[in-house]
C-alpha cells in the first residue's frame, strides 16, 4: 500500500492503471500513424513531424475516454477485472462506448477547432487503443502478481471477522492462507509464515495471554513481512477501521487528528469553491426540478430536517422534497427500499441524488463540509450512540454532502448498516485530507451517473 497525505491506496492498482495508460497511448499513436500511411493517397501523406501533435492529442483522448469508461464499469477493481478477463462482457461494453464517444468527438472537433485528421487515423487509433488495452488485460496477473498471502495470528471471532473483511473488501488482492493460535501451533510462527510465503502477518487473536508471540512477530518483521494488528491492517489495506478492534487510545495518540488552522482554512475555501461551482452549473436544472415538484404533489418545494453536525450541535438540512407531506405523521423511521411515501418526482430525484443538491446552502453557511460523514437525525444519533461503540467520533468533523462511507458502502437503513458505515467514516475522520476529498468527489460522480446507493 502507498500513502499520500494520510490516505492509503493500492500500489498494485496504480501499477495496473499506469501500465494501461501507457499501452493505450502508445498503441493508439502507432495504430493511427500506420492507418494514416495506409489510407493516404500516394504522395499525399504528411510527414510524421507534422502529424505527431495531432496523434498525441488523439492518444490522450483515447486514454481519458477509455479509462474513464473502464472505471465506470468497475474494471479497475482487480477482482472484477480478473473475472471479466474470461468473458470480456464489461470490457467489450467499455470498448463500444469509447468508440462511440471518440467518434462523436472527432466529428464535432473539426467544426470547432482547425484540426484535420488524415484518412484512417481515427480507425487506426481506435484499433490500437483496443489492442493496447487487451494486451494489458490479458497479462493482468503478470503485472499485479498473485493475491498477497495473509497469515492471521488467531483463530477466533476476531480472526474470522478480519477474514470476512478481506473477502468482502480486498478486491481479490489478498487471500488468507492460515489462521493460527501460537499456543497451539506445532511450529514457530516465523517458520510457518515463511512456509506459507505470507506477505502479511496480522495479530487478530481474541486473547493472547499466555502466548509468547511478540518475539515471533518481530522475527516475521525482520524477515521482511509486514506485521500489523487487526485494526492497523484493516485501516491500511481495507481503508476502514472496525469498531470491534478499536481502542480509545488508537485515536487519542493519532497525530492525524490534529488539524492545523491552515488546513482548516484550506478545507473551508475548498468547500466554498466546490459548492459554488455546483450551484452555478446546476441552477437551470434545479429550477426545472422545483417546478416539477410543485406540479407533482401538494406541499413545499424544499424540505428542512434537523440533523446532528460538528461537535454534536444541530442544524437544519435542506433538501428537495421527495416524499408526501404526511410521510412522518407517525414519527421518524428509517428510509427503506421502494418506500411508498416517495412521490413520482421524488423517486427520480432520489435515484439521481438531485434531492441532495440544496445542501450546498448548508455548505456555504458553514454548517456542513462538501465531504464528510453524512449527517444523521438527532433521534437516530442517540439510539446509535447507545448501540454502537465510538459512534460519537463522527462528530469530530463536519458532516458532508458526500463521504467515504457513501462511496464504499451501499445505502444503509439499519443499525448494522450504520455500524459498517461508521468504520469507513472513522477512516475519514482519522485520515481525511483535501487529497482524499478530491478522490471522494471523483468517485461520487460515478455513483451519481450509475444511480448507486440511492433509494
């Protein structure tokens, strides 16, 4: 794992992405140049020195378009990419979308800019980009290697919880090769780790009293293996902090929680800029939505609801009204799938997340940040604090319009969902930065485009 501005991300995925970018660009330029030479009438082919700026722009266009489409189809999830290699369904879909987009762009660009593509260039570029991507996808295992072996020190509830988390969120990059209790093991831990070729050794025992395990873990470290406690492994590799492994001291001694005045000011400026741009761009569409809500059902256009914010303070969150006015006549309830309280227009604006856009006013007023844990209603917060350890730590940062939990976990409507989402929120509380905020906003665009996590 690599770490940039406190945020951990996969070195394997970065290697795969950069290799594919290079392959697409190089193969696209070569294919375009070859087809330009093939299709050009004799004696009319321009010299390469004149063509290369256009070919570079063509290569860049294919890199951006193709890789963004692959990203939308989850083909940078290494597990999905490996599975799709056999059938190629998602890959072919991405190739088709890229060809249509690139073709449309190339038809429109000459009408706007003085760019002339020699005959056959677009076809050659598309074929080259496809060939380059296929070459990388076929050799994915050679590029990223086999899944890293993880040896869990422990064989109880804690170890099984870590194994389940690896299976659910490891994207096929990690595999558990053993769960062992050092008190019962027939061979020293360091020898077992060497025999299993474990890249990671994770201390995940429920109770280590009476076990001489520290020296063995140190030996594993000196062998070059990465040794973590369960919480540290989940934070670095799975980018979540399981509450069942968390101790108050883990946060009390975390330097990342100390936010400087400069960092706080930069985040505020970032929030204002992003919220203002979104409001300006969406303003015409929001007017249409407001009229549609008014025509669809009786009641106000906007809906105000009390939420819990920074430090436990409360504020009123703004949303477009998506439910009937009598939706909570019997009291507050969790949102649910296929909720019959939702209006016709409400169903659309919920699926597309348009109902959330008025929260930019909460961001501009300083009650929310653009990125942060989603604000919950005070009545639910009090219930969840009693049932979920460390739930109050979410209040250490401002709530956000989108967040790490929103892009990493599906829509939740239960205490167990709230517990799982908290683990991602705690990761953000500890490791949040403007770098991570930009990444979350980028991922949120995909969720909105694909209608994920909305009810």
